[in-house]
C-alpha cells in the first residue's frame, strides 16, 4: 500500500521549496557523471551501509573509552565528556536508519540498539512524583534492577545479582514481551549518563550527578551496580554494532540478502527504507505524534535533549541514499552511482524536484537545530502554546511528507513496484491518536 497523499496548503508548499543557503543546498551543478545502472546503484548503496555502520562502531568505541574514563575518575568533567561522546556517536548511527524497513536483517536487529521510548524505572531510580510507581501495561515499570539484586514480579523470578551482558540482553530486554522494557542500546546508556529529564516542556535536560558512579562518594545508592550496568550496556552496543558492520562487508549476510532480491527488488528495498523512514517513522511517530500530544515523553532522545540532531541526521541519511553520498567521520567522502543518477537519466526535472525537496527537509531540520542552540530544544518546541515553536516542528513534518510524495513519483518513473511504506496514525488517522 502506498503512502496516503496529503495535500499541502499552497503557502506551506511554497515555504517548503524556498531557496536554501549554499551550506544546505545540494548543488545540481555538482551532479555526478557516473554511468549508473541499477546494479551499480545497489552495490554503492551497500558500500555506504558498510561505511556508515563501520563509523557507528568506531564512534561507539570512542564512547566506550569516554565511559571508561568516567568510571576510572567519576567527576563532572568526565561525565560531560562521556555525554558529548554519546552525542557524537549518534551522528553516524542516525544516518544508518534509512537501512531499516526494507532490509529485514536491520529491522530484526535495530530494537537491540535504538529501541525507544523506554520505561526507565526498569533500570534505575526515578522521581516517583513525576514517573509514578506502576503501570497498567508493564509489571516491570519501576523494578529498578540497579537497586534490586533479586526480583519476583508477577511470578517471574529474576536473579540480577550480577549485572552483565547476558542479564541485560537475554533476561531484561523486552522482558514479559513489553517493548518499553528497554534494557540495552543507545537510550539505556543515555538514561544512565543523563538521568531523567524532569523539566517537562521547559528548557533543560537530565542532570544526573557524576557521584552516581563514585563508589567512594556514592550518591543515590548502588553505585557499583550502576557502574556495572553502564559498562555492560556499552559493551553490548559495541558487540551489536560490530555484528551489523560485518553484515555489510563484502560477502556479509546483509549484502547477500540485498543482492538476492534482483536489481529491481534491491531498488525497492532502497526506496522502502527512504519512504518509510521519511513518512511513517520520522514525520509521524518521532515528530508529529509528540507535537499533537505536546508530550516530551514522545521525544526520541528524551534524557539528553538531543532530538533535534537525531532528526537532522535521520533526514540526512535519506538524502544520502538518494544522492549516493556519505560524509565519513574521518572527513572522507563516499560517492558513487545513485538513484538520483537513474532518475535524472529518465526525467531530469523530477530529479531536480526530488533534490529540492531533500534540501527543503534539511533546511527545516536545521531550523530546529538553530532553535535548540537558542535554548528551544524539541521538547520546548512542541509545548502547548508555543505557536512559533510548533510551527517549526510542523514545517519539518510537512517537508518530510512532501518529499515522500515526490519519492513516490521517482519510484513510478523508475518502475519500482510492490513497495509498501510505513504509515502513522498521527498523519493518517489523527482522531485515533486524540481518542476521537
């Protein structure tokens, strides 16, 4: 089923296609002269995946070093350095999310590294006045594994006396089949580094003290177990990213699965990832839903207030997939045959239109980044009554929706069939979200 087309008001459409600065615009004059074929485009798509997952692994290893320094010397400077390393690790990883949806091997794995939102009371202490003490849907809502070496909840006995990778990955993660029981991945680490964000839709992120990891001057108790949790979760992230990086190397399972689909099937995989991330996931579940509800709990990076950058790099990953370009963390560039080349060979005007919409989306994402630098992070932008902030977020949703519609035209032009894009009730059935 294709994306339900949404008609944008003329004023919105005009704003989406407004001129961009030289920094954000993709220059049509810089178009490659590569002789592109479907086979070469698919191969290069896999090459970019290999690069982006290798970068994600390298950045996570840098994060691990920063966390080891924090645990060795638990002071505020080292905690801040670990937080900055976490933010840096998100840059390549978010650009990898365009490989979801079409590639089953990525979708089956992704929940271990980037699942959200999470019920953080499973992991550590929370402010019960803000968080509550129980949930109708999750018996483990406030289990606090760090504080409790043994637990018996709902008749299920858990021995958590040793916090290690096996406990987190095989026992706790999605325990009882509840997706909010996120025990591993970036967001579990994020919670441990920042703690709860108790500011609601006002400025400010989580503010966990470094002494939470200091066994000699321990705040909030159980510092040795908290250190063990952070160490194990980080090691698991490294393991999981290494697995996916290997899958995209020549001869890896992800490449084999992609190429086994045939040329048109692989192109369908590429566009499925682009369109589903653009529309249902990023425009819908990660952006519009929080805006509709004015709820910071729907914020992707809710502890660190890094959501503006995560959205920016998610959108950039979609553009990378179309243009066949990726800027590596070492400053080198990966460029090659692309969907843009294939489209331009058939319909140059449509290729330019797609580029224009990709530019417009990055400009809308940049507007949220700029607002965050002035203190209006995503949770502040979506606050009820913040008319100007809400408009910035809605502009991003509109740009993503519009670019997905153009992507459908690209798919039709290239004869890419049997593509089903992810939707979102927040876009397709708002009444269901609001209880109407």
